[in-house]
C-alpha cells in the first residue's frame, strides 16, 4: 500500500508563506516534477526577489539567489556553463513582468534552454501589497488605493500572450492552482516544461495564476473564488505557444 | 606562444582572459571597449567557449554571476556608463562571494560623458560603486603587457579571495598597440567545493546567496569578507617605484598618467630636481605603506590623474596629510602633457627649476 509522503524535492525547512497562499502548492508541484523526472541531483534553482526569495531554502537542490528581475540572466549563465544541468527560475509577477521584463523577453528570444515558473498573483506580496504589472483594472492595492486606473497607469501585462509572439520561445502555457483539476493540469504543464529542457528543446515558461489572501484582504477560500471569477477573465488558461508539437 | 606579438590592448586582454581559462564572456557594445566583445565573438566559438551579447550591461553581469556560481571563470567588459549599470551585479558578486573579472575601459563622465580616455571611475572602482560593504580587487595596467599580466592576476586574486576583480583601464590602454608576451605558464586552481553544480557533484546542497534577514548573521558575513580583504591588503599590494631612492618629490600616478609622468620626471631630473614616482598597480588594495614610508623623506607629493582629483584623497590618507599633496589633472577625456606635469613638479619644488 502506498502511503502519502512529502516529496524529496523539498527540504524539511518550514515554508514562510502565509496561510492559504498557493506558493506552497506550486513549490510542491515543481519539486514533485523534479523528483519524478530524476533530475534533482543535477538541478539548479534560481531564486528571485519577492515572496519566493526563500525558495532557495525549500527546493532540495542547488540554488542561486538572483537580484530582482535578473533570474533569467543568471539562469542563462548557469545553463551555458552547465548545459547538462537542469536550470530553472521561480519568479513572481513584479520580478518577471516589471523589473525583469527585458531579461524575460530576451531569454525567450534566445530560446535559452531553461524553465521559467512564473507565479502571477497580481500583486507585490513581500513588500506588502503594491500594484503589480499584472494587477487587474480597478484592482485596489496599497499603491492603487482608488483602484488601478488604466488611464493613468496603463493596462496589465499579459506575459503568456506577449511571449507567444516571441519567435524563439518554445513552450508557453498559463495554468491555475485554484482547484484539483487545475492543479493536476498545472503539474502536467510544469512537467512538460522540464521535459522540454531535458530534451534540449529550449525556453519554456509556465505562468501559474496564484492567490495572495493576505494582500488581497480575503480569506483563502474567497481568494480562490476571486482568482476564478476575476483573474481568469483577464488571464485565460491555455497553451499559448508550443513549438514541440509534432515532435512526439 | 612564447614570442612577443604586436597587439591592441583590448584584444590582448581578451586573448589573455581566454588563456587564463575564461571560457565565458558576456558583453554589450560600448565605446571604447567594443574590440573586447568583437575579439571574443570571433575567438570563443573556436575554443569551445561561450560568447554572448547580452540585452544590456545589467544582464551581462548577471550572466557572469550565473557562470561564476558554477565555479567557472567568467568575464564581462564595458566602459564607464556601462559599469554603472553593472554595479548592482558587482555588489551581488561581492555579497555572494563569487570570483569574476570585470573590465572597465574608462571614458569621460559623468552621464553619457565622452569617449576619450579618462580615470574618473577611480572612486566607483575603489570605494564601492554598488551598494553595501564591499571591496573589489582593482588593477590598473599602464601598458599592453600589463593588460595581459593583470588579466591573469585578476582572475587569480578573484579566486584566491572569492571576490570580484576589476581591470581599470582607460581608452588609451585599450586602443594602443604594443608587443606583448601572452604566455603566463600554469594557472593556479582554487577550491570550488562551494559551486552550484548540482547535488550529484558534491556533498549536501550548495546555495549561492547574499540575503540574510538576520542582522547578526549578516554582520558575521560582512566581517568574514573583510577578514579576507585584510589578508589581500597585507599580501597582494602591487606597485612600481621609479627613481624613488633619492626622491624629494613623489608623483603618484597610474595608467596612462604614469607614462606621461615618467616623461616629465626625466625632464625634471635633467634640471636637477629630485623627483620620483610611486605607481600603484593595485588601486585596491592601495599601496599605503610604501607611500607612508616615502612621506618620511619626501617634501611633497603630486597626484597625477585624469579626473577632478579622486586618488588624491587616498594619497592624503596614506601619508596622513603629513606633507602637501598637489593635484595635476585633466578631465573630460583630455590627457595632460609632460610639460604640464613638469610645471606641477616645479611648483611642488617651491618654484625652483
């Protein structure tokens, strides 16, 4: 009889994430995938700046902590140095879609053979809930206290749609972790993104719609509902680019 | 290659980096150092190395971080405005205790400045540049041969002390051609058990990181780094003395300014003025002790610099302001003539020719 156990892809360090935050689920999915693919002992995680900064404490592999937004550049260096290792970044929306936009787009354009896990919760979590590049129109945050006014600060950046237009990128998919079915789909997508790297197919990015109950000012359950009702309208799930089609 | 070859400074340093075992170079075009990137683009694929033109100087230095974290030699080069952009990454290299070589072929500043030779990034290189408590090994070549020698030395000291090193050149050094001897013999290797190469390649997990939210721990880290800086200050100061045995006036100059100064010293000597020069080769660690010793017998010092007077502060500190320190400088990309330096020597000599 198989007994439920923690994946070896995570260390024993307790998560610092707030109760109800879905970072824990996404960490677990990534960790399970690394373990199932048998690449943990040759993986290098690139931690970013934001709530996920401490991911270097949680993924049970080697790790490099990168400056805000620079994870894809650090990953590029590590991968070019160690092409047989598995190099992945784990970044939030502020890190990837604001300060790190150039690094993201150009890593995709070069089709760097890395995997990017992009956690989109439409807010800056670590610094206490400021407007993110992915905050929704009219979304109230600490720095958009009257709601995101698109006439003043523009519209949210749709990373998966944008990267689908980058010729070099290999695989771009948006998933969510708001229910069991979606969590299973998310794992499948993450696994494909890592398998692409193992097969040397190039740049894969999985955008994961995630919650931030603390800074959204909602209960964990209401946060999942808000994700379902609001985020998915702006950020539809699906595969946005797949250059591996027909390879199988 | 045990014979001398005629090479441009920028190309000589690029070739030296490859010979020193650097197989990863990340660049971004900026005058007057673009020859380094062009040389690397041509050469790296032929030696199984990696040349990558990054989307920005910021990305280039972070690619260097990625390679350095895996324990391999990596380099980037730029010129003044580009080094400002790299300063974030340089601070991270220092904080993460990673070795790497950064080349700054300086141009006039501030802002976009100009493209002519300058030494106005002295403060930036020796006092930090980026945020936080840290130092760089800063090497200042004054010939194409030293561009080569100090490239080897830069990688070696960076690995020895697990800290970034900077080759601080100026446009003249980068553009001039001189005969050089490239071969430097065997490369010393250092322990890299800290490198992030995958847990299958070492015991336990390796994490390259500069973050600690525990101030007690961060203080310990900073002290640990400064303990190593102290060893570098004791063991790896480099300088050249020129006619200092009987010198009453001491010129302090590095890079191209030291070559102009040498010319002026010879002219002054012909007039019977006892002037010599201490040329710092390592701007950090700065040759404080030899300057302090010189202050016991010299009556005046002259700091000759291509900036508004930056190194002069370190000269004053080294001699504890015990003697007058004159400034002979040009800025904005201008280079002083030997006659201008000579005029400063005569002034420091009390106006006596």
